[in-house]
C-alpha cells in the first residue's frame, strides 16, 4: 500500500502544470461539495436544536408519580414581536429546574431572555415591564431555554392559587402559542409543537433538493480530466500492470485529492458559519453552535465524500481494465441504451399515481415525497447522457456549419463528458421548477390591523370585560366594541353551531407605543390571556415568508453548485481534449470555430435538458402548488437568466485555457 500511495503521489506531482490544474479542479469540486453537505446537515441539526429548545415550554403532563409543578403558556406581543410567557408554580419541593435557569422560579420572580431584559430596560415600564409581577428580571435565561438569540421569553414564578394558574387558555388551534395550566413532573423534549415539526419537514425536503445534486457533483469530481487519466492507466496496463494495481493507483490518486478537498470544504464551512448564523428563519437568527452538525454526522460526511470519489473513479475504470488498447487508441465507447429513458418515465408514472394523496399522509407522505424526489434526480442524471447522445446525432444530421458539426460529433463521441458539463444546471432546473410553485402570494404574508386589541371571552362575561377594558383605557381615546359570537365580522347571522366566544375589541390610535401601553393596561383583565391584534399571529406569516426565503436559499445553493460544476467540468473538458484541439489546429481549423463548437456542445443540451428538468420539477410540485404568481415567475426567470449566464461565464473562463492548449499545436506525449 505505501508503494501504491507513493506511485499515486508521483503521478500527481509528475503530471506537469496542466496535470496539477486537473487535480486542483477535482480539489475545488470536492471542497464545494463537502462544504454544502455540511451546510445541509447543519441546518437539519439546527432545526432539531430549535425544536428541543421550544419543547420544554409546552406542558408535558405527568409520566409517573405525582405532579410537582403547574405549567401554563401564553404569548404576548410588544412592538409587533411575540413574547413567550411561561408561567410556573411549584406544588412540592421536587420541582424540575427549567432549562437555562439555575433553580425553579419563586413566586413573583421573572426570568427574561437577554433580548427581553434589554427591551424591558429600554421601553417605558407602562409599555412592557409593568405586565409582569416584577419590573426587574431576577435573572437572564441561558441558551438552553431559547430558540434563537433574539427571542423574547419570560419565565414567571407564580403561586399555585394564582388566577393565571387556574384560568384556561384558548389553545384549541394555537398549541404552539398557548397552553392551559397543566400539572407536570417533567419538561417536554423533541418536536412537540406543530411549527417546529413543519420546519423540520421543510428542512428535510430542502436537504434532498441540495444533497442529491451534490452527490452527483461529488461523484463527477472523480471523473474530471478522465481522458488524460485513462490514457496514463491504459499505458500502465499495456506495460504489465495488473488490474488490481490499476484500481489501487486510481483509488489512491482520487482519494488523496478528495481528502484534501474535504478538509478544505470543512474549513470553508467553518468560516461561513458566522455569516450563515445571521440569516433570519423562524423569526430570528441562529446560534452559531446549532449550525454545526454533531460529531458523528461531521465525521460521516468527511469520510463519505472521499469514499464516494474513490468509488466513482473505480466505476469508470472498466474500459481501462478490460480493453486498455482501445483506450490508448481512443476508440469510441459503445452507444448508450434507451432503457435509461424508461427509468425516468417509470418514476414519473409512479409519482403521478401517488402524488395526489401525499398531503393527507402526514410524515409518511413526506418520506414518500423525499424518496420520489431523490429517484427523480437520479433518473435525470441517468437519462442525461442518453439524451445528450440523441441530441448529438440530431445536431450532426442538421449541421450546416463546421462548428455545429464539430459540436454534434463531440456529443456523440462522449455524451457522458458533455452531460457532466451541463448536469449541474439541468438538475438546478428541477429545483427551480419544484420551488416556483411553492411561492406564497403576498396576500398570505399580509396581516390584519395592528391597532385593534382583542380579548376572547364567554358571552356571559363580555359586558363585564368590556366595562373593565373601558376603565383601564380611559384617557387613551380607545373605541371599545363587542362582537358577539352569533355574528361574523360583516354582521351576518352564523346560525346554529358549536359555542363560540364573544370578542371584546379596542381600537387604539397613536401608533405602536400607544398600542403597547394599552396592552400593558389590559394585562390581567382576562387572567392568562394577553390582549392581541389580528396582526399579532406571526406564525403563519413567518412560515410563509420563511418558505420563500428557504426556496431562494436552496435555489442559490443549487446555482452555486451548477455554476461551479459548469466552470470546473468545462475547464476539465478542455484539458482532456487538448490533443484533439491541437490536431484540429494543425489541420487548419481556426480557433474561433473551435471556440464556437465548444460553446454549442454545452448550450444545445443545456436548453433541452434544462427545460425538461424544469418541467419535471413542476410536475413533482403540483400536489403542493400555491400558484405561480409573481414570485414563481421571478424564480423561473432567474433560473433561465442565471443558468445561461453561468454557462457563458464558465465558457468565458475556459476560453483562455483553450487558447493556451492550442498555442503550441505540436502533439506531445503524455
């Protein structure tokens, strides 16, 4: 083994300047793949950490023994931002200590998150601090109690008989923001609230959309400068090297480069974490530590990428091992079979049969969707070379100029290499098509009025509560009304149905400060229920906005992979074909003709495969479509513009390399 590693190292070093350039291209491809794989794992880890930080606030009930505490949850608002309020009362001395706190809160104590403590100091007491039993926090909550750094959270100690600890909450449809008092003996863990579960599911879908193209890109990294490597290995076979030795040398050469690239990718991701932590998702930024995958996942990614590169390199060695003379003589490989296209048709038919029922299957539907999306990616990657070969034959048949003829012949001669150049952009077309139908409309992001405070109360208490509201808001020019349960917002009769609460509403003029002053004044009018406005339910709007942000982030990552792939594989293709280009120059072919042929052999399959992948992605998104709208059209336009701009950019980067390899067209032995 040391001898094999030594020989592989000598081949890497002895490849000359262009050989080292090929190794650097593989190094860059592996580094980008590793960094983005760590990002996908880190985001999933971050959402799991957020779910656990949110879980303890929701009463968990009793697992065994007797209750030791009473817990309730409510959500207040200040300046339009949610304030999570956890009320705790001890029943006996064996109370569980809340996360992020040194001890259980005593009656009257208030523990606040750093952001809430700062806000309580900065705002006048009648706008925030006076809502709590103590205007000065007894302590600051630690990181374990918080979902994100800027979150506003208060833990309030109460006596068991406090009205707040006996009054129910309107938690029938908003379990993530309110929970009635419940006797507990421990705190909940995991994703117990619907919102963290939804974010984790969306993160899983986004990961598949990113990871599968990354794995394809990482595997293709081992095939960069494949022609030059196959020539060297074929020469070794012809002078007596055994198949085992050829495989060992190939694996060693690929893994040496891949290990260095994986380490560089990890360092690249580490340097990016502070910037990534500033991205706002779920109402706030990230704790940097949450974006780091755990040790097992990190080690698995750093180990799996070099293994994938090594396996991909070995898979391409069949011709070298079986027919080294054919490789040395540059014989055209056998044509690809049409059965590849049938595999994609089978995946589309299978999804068409079950796609309509996925939304009603819960987590099982998510698993089925992820499996089909992964299969679609792999099927597109498998059918891609076959389609490229078909495009090449049609291009040759319809060619009227030398550049078009050369491009078509290149596509027919090596469709796999041509596909590697456009694969990244084509797979990004699937992502763009999938995401363009998942853009919420602006109406879904708009809230209701922010100056109308509301309290939901039983009908027999609405008059008394309205009187107390008028008393508390005296001098604020507030208009207090009661909307009875029997009528809707427009006054229409609702008829018979389940019992509903009346709504006591107070329209408060004067802006955000006046509304917050009114909120504080109304604290305790209905125990355990803060006054809220129709604009104060940020969960759905945050989710819709985050869905748009996530879609754009996934699309940006996909374009990064696509552009990197196009640039690296384009340069690699020039290095692989430098002898062919040199011979064409010796035969009198002008350099502009070669350059046009090189561009056309990329752009022609890009148009066909990019468009096909885009339509395939839209087909997979149909069961979850929210409408194409402005955002969806912008996504489609961005895909088309960035896709072609990236390919032209990659082509422009390869043009100097083409000029360099043809500057001295005299053939040289490798």
